[in-house]
C-alpha cells in the first residue's frame, strides 16, 4: 500500500532512521493498564512537565468510530494505520509522544510490538510504563465525569469484565517496564517518577517554575 509516496509493508512503517536537524532521537512513552487506572491523567501531567505531545488511544478510536463499527476488521485496520503512522512520522520529525493503551498480555502482544517498532524503526526511543491499581479503586474512578465526557467505559461492571477476560496487569515481555501503583501514587508523583527513571528533559516553562 502506498501512503503519500511511502510504502506500508507488513504492518510496519519503515521510512529510515533520520531525525530532523540531527537532534536527539524522539522519545515515545507508552503508558498502559486497565481502564480507570489513570493513564490519561498521568500522561497529561507528564506532558505538562516535559512538553511531550499526548496521543492517547481514544483519539484514534474517536476518529474511526463514526465510520466503522467498533471492533470490526476495518475499524481495527484504521486504528493501526493511524497509531502506527502517527508514531512513525513523529519519530522522523523528532516529536516526543506519550501514548496510552489498554494492553492485554498475550492478546495485544503484536499490536504493542508494532507500536514500539513504529518509533524504533524510524530512529525513536521507547519506554514502557505499567500502571497498577487496586480493583476497588478502579471501580470508584470508572464513572468519573472526565471519563464519561470523552466516551470511555464508565460502568463498574466493565472493570470486572475486563479483569475476568484480559490479563492487563502484566508488563510486555522482553522490555524493561516501569511499574507505578496509582492506588497510592498521585498523578504528579507518577509523572516525576517517569521523568527521573528515563532521564526525560523538562519543558522550559517547567524549569522556570522549579527555579522560581
């Protein structure tokens, strides 16, 4: 398939390894866990501190859902095209990204591997973060207005169904993963842990606030 003059082969965008203006490699932070674990909240706090762009999973879902029914093959193909293509292009352009994703061990291994490859095959650097959270805490958060507003799962029963059907508490195999318990860690503190663990640079405005 040809996309704007580039070839998409075997589900991976491989455009080369150049980084714009010879700068540092793009960084992709993938934050994963079950619904209501705080992925978007932590990603937003991390974005404020680092200046990274937040490319959460519902951006691609909301783009495709009006056209293709959720879970159908055309829906899944377009989701992958948007996610992998956006990450690959960001890697080439040196744009740092935070991506959120409900990763199910085993079932989503191929998708996760392609997310990682979309950055690394184009010169990017990838770090994984797994948020863990007590089941009762997930049920308390699931109906928050902020989740309902953007069309996320919002029923307590969905927490149980996800836990029964999918293994979302395990890290992606073969990759170093930072594990953070959001039951007892605030989004602010979680963002700081990610910055410290992976040596991320702070945005200029964040540095000014610290110095003041």
